[in-house]
């Protein structure tokens, strides 16, 4: 009997707390200035409703330039811990790759989107911006910079289109909060484990995506390819890469990516970081830029130093390199010799890169 009374009291206490939480929730909505709830109430709310980790006791996020700004290391979670079951979250991540704006026609009419790949010291995740969010955020987000992100939605990724290592992906809209962080030194631009050398690309599957650091030892003038489906002209430029393995490889830059390596830089045979380039096949292996490809001149890091030291001490003195593309020698030849089949394939690649 005594046990039954205790059980009834516990049930009544739980119901009372739930009613108080419900009342406080609606009361908060009516306030012009939201006040922080007591820590024990927020923790109980998280346990009762499963809304994820509460804000820290050190303070709520404050208003920033483009939205709510987190106030300390406890205010954001690692990307690896982000799932669809975390209802309220803030992340701090570097924009590792920013794709081009893409136009489309859907069931609801025309639209636009762009993708970014976000990275912190523990993982990576892909995020997509649609329509009005493109107009608001595209020019604000810059590759290589670190931001606080809040107010996005999380869903399981489609592995057919999303090749990041995270199981989920993000979507942000024009009401999301994105604020540039003051420092991002703790988030590496790219890790050694993410990089391959040119010899290793020979073993990669066609249409797979790779990242590498190499010297651009030669290049071709920009050309225009006609896209069959639209009749539009798309610029392309072939550049020739080499690293300490002594093998050369062709990279084709498409569209706006041709502008990432200006001719005045190419003349200097620069060191480049190439993130998310696609492996192709033309009498051997080649590479193609994609919408989300990132090209960075003169990168830092141990791998970059290794390749640059090899070039300074040995590579720059060599007259030719064995080529993975076409099976011949890359010797700096400037004339352009192509078969009709290669011209047709380049037109198809240009259309695929739209």
C-alpha cells in the first residue's frame, strides 16, 4: 500500500512538471526578450522530449552580424556527433569546398542551388542551399574560412550523390544563422590521409573523386566546347601535373574553374592543391574538375613541402615525364593534336560538368 502511494506521488510529480514545462514554453513565446530557463528545467526538458544537448549554463548565443553567434567552445558540437536526432545544434566548421550555383527545373518550377563541404578537426559533412538561401549566402561563404552554422535541417545522405564520409547531410535556408568565426587554426585545410599521389590515381576507379598536391609543369590555352543540349559555349583548359613519382597527368579545368589558375601563375609552374577532382579515362587516367572542385595555389603543410622540395631540387631539371594520360611522354609540347573521338568525348564531358 505504501509502495502504491509512492508510485502515485511520482506520477503526479511528473505530470506537474510536464504541465509547468508546457506553460513555460508558451509563456516564453509571448516575451519580447527570451530569458534563459533554469538549468535543471532545460535538462529535464531534454530528457523528457529528446531535444538534444541544452545550451551551456555560461550563456545563450548572442546576436551577431548574420544571426545568432555562439559564445564559447561548449556552444557547438563536432560534426561527427551531428544526427537527425539532435534537434537544436550549432556547428563550427571550415568551408572546405564551395560548388558553383546550379539552375534546375523542378515540379514547382525553376530553382537554384549550391553545395558546400564543411569540415572540422573530427569529420566532414555536405550542406545544400536552395533558392532564396543561394541569394543570401553564396557570396558570404568563402572557401577556406571558418563559420558558426545554426538553424539547418539534418537528413540521411543519398550516397549516390554525396560522397562525404558522414552518414547525414545538411540543408540551410535564408533564415539560418551563419557567422564567421574569429579563428580556425585548429581545423586543418586538408589532412595527409585525404591526399593521393599521381601514381596512386592509376589504381583509382573511373568517376571516383580524389584530392592531391602537385606541380603544374605545363598547360594549354583556354578553348571553348559547345554543349550539345543548350548550344552554349563552355571554356576548358588542360594543365599537366607532376609530383615526386615522376609521372605526369592531365587535368581538365571546366567553366569557371579555368579562372582559378591564371596564365601569369601557370608560367611559374606553381604548386597546387586540388580537392575533389574526378578520375576519368582517356588512353590512361586523367582528371576533370567538378562543380565542387577546390583549387588552391601554393598550399601549406608537410605534403606541400615535400613536393615543392622535390621540384626545386630535381623535377625542374628534367625535360620530360612519363605520362599516365595517353601513354607517352609529357615534354611540354604546345601544339594540340586530337582525334575526332577525343573531341566528341570532350564535348560529352563539358555537358556532364554543367
